């Protein structure tokens, strides 16, 4: 061995440079990492934190990581480099964007160390506790809910109508929570001694998006019974993940019932698919297919959204699904038996909230049409874009012209693209006006109208409009500074973190780049709010530094020229592929250059 080096690989840039240096040396080289595996470290840390939180003790500070979707370009470099299952998708006017699923993320911050874009942020919450500060939203008293009509009572099981329940999902989605409660209730069996049960957990690759499945069987005592459910025999199939549920439908009996959350944890196969060959799988499409296949044998609910809205965390969706299963009449256990199972399987500080979730699940199954989540109206989001536009002006008086331009253009776009979401049109106009005060807004409106006639299919229209709009602004350091402190982003932060502690602080993780007379300058910085407020007004830098983001501007013009040509193929698949290749010219700096080189041949 010619060289041995001990190193902490947390500093990605230092580690990469060290590797390049060592590889060039002659002989056998050994590099030893002195950093503990993130999975074991954070697993141990979470266990320690849970002990404190269960006693009502707050943590002095707790860090969360998030992605500012307005800043994200959806280049997916972070997905390709980390393979992290905690990354997921959200959607806006420009299509899909990346986000971090707080239920899956272990907080190791590895995705933030790539520094390929400025969308990552660390949020530090002071005096953290997951439930202590939550304002409980009013939930209608559910005492008047009718008791379910049992299709599987203990008596029917005794007479030979055995009960089999399968709970399935991906690691971290709440499968174990549901299965533990069912197993505990089966142990008690409401005091019966003439019935028996079998229970098994199959955990699989739970840490990396793997399947987790639990099986419960209740039958007459004395029968010989296997723990794993044979295909086609499950009376009840429960899942907090519609995609995983779709893969386990073979378990469901002819007269069985499936109760699924209508969302799924985005697998890496979808995140890595940029949609150039075919449209990636979407939740609404999967739900439609399952309804066609199963009809009344399946019930869907927005359990995660409702749990997050009413209880502050989507993790309580598992208790909601259990409540829906109880109300369906497919579980023979009494309400008292299930309440006791909750109390004996959960931490003391989580019992009340989970029981509230259980009651919400009952309500959702009993009255599926009831509005349990008050969604933001499109006009509310449009108002926030207007507020953001107004704040982008240095003096409030000078914002009147910009607001007037926005309103006139917004009215025109709504007339042209009548089927498009108005908040998406508002986002597009907001971005163009914030960038350079809408210097080329007239050109954009003319070309947008041209696109509406060139691209007849609505799907193509919306895709082409988003591509065109992105050619009228560059997310340089000036525009990104504004997007980091926009009212819409700050409102989202307030809703997410205000109930988790006494205060929170958002720390952008940024590596700006400047081209100063041929000299490239990059540095790491977590800018304060006042810095961002100042930087967003320095549009003059674009004139003083003409080579700064010059390549991005040239790429934008090339994309614009290509998109206004109209469809180039009569075949739907070929034309969609062409549009997606243009759409995928995304990212910051070198990432965008590479994508443009591949697409604009």
C-alpha cells in the first residue's frame, strides 16, 4: 500500500478533489471514511429524540430540509446522484418539480451537498415538538356516527366465514402502525376463546422504497391455518399507497374490499423517467384504472391530505385508514377493543391524535362527499402572485404599471387558454414580469396566441405554453433571490412549520456563480433575508456583466424558435417526445448546457 488517507466525505467538493488527486498516484491507495453511515446515525438519533418527545420534552432545535419548488428546475440531478427515496414530485405551471417528503426524509442533508441548484433549504425549528403546538382544527363530533353493519362478525367467523386482512405499502407509510393495532385487537379478541388468529409482518426492503406487507387471519379455533394470505382470499386489503396496493390486488377475494389512499410514494423509476418515451404514471390515471377493474370493490380517500390538514402530519393517515376499515363493517372488533389496542401499542402523546384520525377515517367512509380539506382557491394563489409582483418593485408607487400589465395579460391568457388553470397562467405572468418588468411581454402574448392555434391538443398546448414561457426569463441570482422570499413560499413555510415549535428560520443552501469579465466566481453562502431583498433589485448587473448567463439566454432563444414552429410530427407519440425533449432542457449552469446539447442537435 503506497498511501492511506482517513477522510470525512461530508464535504463533497473536498472529497471529490481528494479522490481525483489520489487516483493519479501510483500504487495501491486506501481511503478510509471516518463518518458513520447516515442510516444508522439518524436511526439512533431519532430513537433518542422519540424518548424525549414522548415525555413532553421539546428539542432545543431540529433541522428539516425542503425544496423551494419555485426555484427548482426539475433537472433531477439530485435524484440521479443520490437515489434518495425521500424525494418526491409536486406540480405547477411548468409541469413537475421536486420536493422532499418529510415522512420519508431522514435529514442526512446529502442531497443538499450537490450544490447544483439553489432550491434546497434548511429549516431550523426552535423548541421542536411534533404535537405540542398544533392548533387542533374543529372536527365535527362523530359520536352520532352509526355503528357499521358487520359483514364479518365473530359469529360469522365461528360459523366458517374466516377473516383475512392484508395491509400493504412501502416502508415508512404506516403499514406497521395498522398491523400492530390489528394484531393487538386480535390477541384480545373481545374476550373470546373460541377463535384463533395468525399474524405475520413481511418487511422486505423497507428502507429503500421496498414493500411492507402484513397478514392477519382470524378463524375458528382448532383449524390448521397458514399465516400468509393465499391469493384471492382477503376480505380486506388496506394500503396508504395506491401504487403498492395495485401490485397486491391478487390477494383480494371476489367479495373483498380495498381501501386505499389515492396518492403514492413516487418510486425512483418514475423520478428518473423524464417522460420522453411515454407519459409517466400519474395518481389519477392509476385510480381510474383501478375503478374500472374493481368497481365498488375499492374505496379511495385522500387520507394523507386530510390528516395533514386536520392533524398536522400525513403519518396519521394510517389510523384514518383503520377507521375507514372499521366503518366498512369488515372488522369484527368492538370500538372499545380497538381503542384499547391504540392505547397499548402507541406512545402516550400519540394516542389522542391517532384516535382523532381513526374517527376522521370513519367519517370519510360514512360520508365520502363531505369536504374535509379546504383547498386553496385559484383566486387565493393568484392574489399571492400579485402580492409577490408588487413586492418585487423597489418603490410601491412604481408597481402600479406592473400590476396593470399583469391584469391585462392575465385576462387575455384566460381567454386564449380557457381550459388551463388560472393560477398557472398567473405564475407564468408573475415570473416574466418579475424577471425584467415584462420587457418582452407583448412578444410572449403574441407567440402564446400562436401556440394555441398551432397545437390543437390541450395537452400539447399547456406543455408548449410552459416551454415558451420559460424562454422569457432566466433564473439567475437576481430572480432566484426574489423567489426565495416570495409571499407564496413564505405562506407555505408558515403553514408547515409554525405548529412545530416556538419559531423557525429558513436557511437557503446556495452556491451563486458570477462571470466577472471572464473570471468565474463561485462561493457557498446561506444568505440572510435582507441580502435577498437587496439582491432582487440588482437587475443592472445583467447589463454590467454581459457574459453572465449569456449561454442560458442563447439556449432560451433556440428553444423559442423551435417551439413556435408548431408540431413537426403527425404521430402523437413522436410529437410529444419532441416537446418533452425541449421541456427537459432544464437546470442551472452546466446541467442546462448538457441537457441543451443533447436536445438541440
